[in-house]
């Protein structure tokens, strides 16, 4: 049987008046303060991170920063650019682990002075280097008889959210020439040119292109937008108004028998070739899926797609129509 409430009152009073404190003692509160490190500790932490940032705003400071980064193999460098940097002469090759980071392609530009006395590209990435370019406009580079008016890559290159415009080369890759490994995302190639192959991008290595735009680029022989002689994967990209002035592949040319190109979720519109393959000319192995080819043109065959002596693999989801003189020639 339960005890009435009034029977518990003497017990409650006894406990309340007891001199013993049955509660655990309060601990002094300690404030967690990560920034409360000594200067020496902070400097040690920065050294251990292995990353050094250098701000630049002129051709001279950019060249000095590149030289500093090249000469320090123990650290990686971020070179932060602002405004427009105009070059009168070639920069040192990039040979270390270097990121050149702009404030956005509409804000940060590295350009060759149109009145410069010699031809030179904007950036050269040396073999063995690991370079990232982001948030930049790369403009007006002239590789002369070489490759890569904007960038000539022999190492490992990552390009993000950047614009290549008005660059030229007499050989491969008016905007970007890749003989190493290149990954390009969220970038724009506009009005670049090459006298041989690859007005926008010329690839003889391994390249991955995603969510990028190729507009108004041209090449004399082939691949106004992109020329591939290695291995390339293109996804989520647009090719508009690019041209091959004398032969093949206004948008893309896959120009070697050993070359492989994989294209998905991309569009080709208004590209042209004086010979064959207004949208895509394939002489190697090309796989195309979920892509659109409309209103492209070629003077001879394959306004949309041309493939001879190569292998064309069509996946699902392609739309190929309204190309001149024909949609596909194989």
C-alpha cells in the first residue's frame, strides 16, 4: 500500500536541511580557442601545410612568382592574380606544383601585348609539372610556329572556369595544346585559331572536357573547335560556329586511326567544314550518345557526322537532323 504524502514530508525536510551537498561539484568552464596559438606555432602550421600564396598584379611580379615556385620543389604555390596583366615577353615555363588563380574570367586576364615584338604563348606547362589554372581569361597568345597559343601543356594540367580568347598557333591548339594530361571544366574557347589542327583545343595526349563552350574557333586543316589525335572525353559541352577551313571537322575531328573520342550530352550547331564532317569528322574510334547535331554543314560529305576508315559507335539519345548535305556519311 502506498504511503500517504504527509508521511514523506519529514524525510524531504531532513534531506533539504542536510549539510551534505549531494550534487557533483561544478567544473570551471574552459573556452575552446583554436586561434590561441603562438606565432611560432602558427608559422609551423603554415610550413607543414606546404602551400604558399603569392599575390601578383603585373607581368614582372607574375614572372618572379613563377620562378620562385619553380625553384621550391618542397611546397606547392598559389599565385593569385587580379586585374589585367599584359605581357611584353614570354613568361618562364611552369615546372612545379602551381595554381594560378584569378578572381573570375571576367575580372582577371593574362594577355600578350598585341604590339609585342616577338611571338609567344601565354603559359607553357613543362613535363612533370602539375598546374591548375582557374578563374582566368587567357588572351592573345601567339605561339608562332609552335603549339598552344594560350597554353602549351606537356605535364598535368587542370583548367577551371576560364576563358581562352584570341589565341593562335601555326601548329596545334590555338587556345590550348595538350601533349600530357589535361582536364578542362566550365571553360570557354572563343575565336582561337590554328593553322594546322585544333583551333580551340588540340589534343595529342589525354584530355577530359566537361561543361565547356567552343564558339567561333577555326583551324585550317581540321578541328575548328577541337582536334584529337590521342584520347578525349567530352561531356555537357557546346560547339557552335566553329570551322575547318580546308578539310575536316568543323566542331571536332578525330584525326588518327589510333585516336579515341567519347562524346556525350553535347550539342553541335552551325559548325562547318570545307571538306567533310561539319559537326564531327572521325578517322579513329568515336562513341557518341545523348548529343545533338543540327544545322552543321560540309562542302563534300557528312554535314553532321562523317566517318570513313574509322569506327562510329552511336549510343542512345542522339538527335542528328537538318545538316547539309547529309546528316551522316559513313
